[in-house]
C-alpha cells in the first residue's frame, strides 16, 4: 500500500512540475519575443486607439511550425492575464506561414480598439501576445505566449 501511495505522489509531483506558470512566457518548442518592450498607442479623432505590436517567433523544435490565425493580446489586471483582443480571421487566407526548425519569423499585429474584437476597457498597461502554432505531425495547435510589454500613449 505504501508503494502505491509513493508512486501516486511521484506522479502527482511530475504532473505539477509539467504545468508551467501561465504568467510566464512559453518555453519549449517555440519562443515569442515582443520588441521593443514599450509600444506607443495613437488616439484617432473617433476616440479609438491604434498600436502595432512586433514579435519574433523562433521555432526551436525539430518540426515545421505553421502560424495559425489564433492570435490574441492579454492585458494584466490584478495580477491576472485577461484576453482583450483577438485577430479577425477568414475561413482560408491561403497565407499560412511555415517556419522551418531553427528559423524565425517576424509577426506584425495592428490593433484597433474601436472594432468588435477589442474587449478591453483601457489601453495603457502591461500586455502579452499569444500566438497559435501548429507543429508538423501534431493534431492540435499550441499557444505560444510572449514576454510582457507595455502600451502607453
């Protein structure tokens, strides 16, 4: 009976270690780095805000990584990451980007707060980007999380 309890505790510890802290950037098959770490937003006469986020996705796996349309921004609120923007995708754009093992791809994301895909209430603050990536041979895409960056006016 003690042997079963010890095995159960060991498995529970391994599972706990395998679950990374969602507040940290992704580590593993790919990395996503937003640069610069401060982005300046502009206000339009209509009251909307616009800003562009530039990130580099590095494929550190041994498989081809394909960017999928699943892309979002999360805003840090009360020590939690809250989704506030998602990309608008069409059924088939024909513009899938494949990144070979060891290669990198720059991603530019233009964000406008006045559109329906923006659910945030304020613009200035700390954000992170989440990019969907499908690795060759995988059935489901993975969410790759960037470093935190600041948006200000």
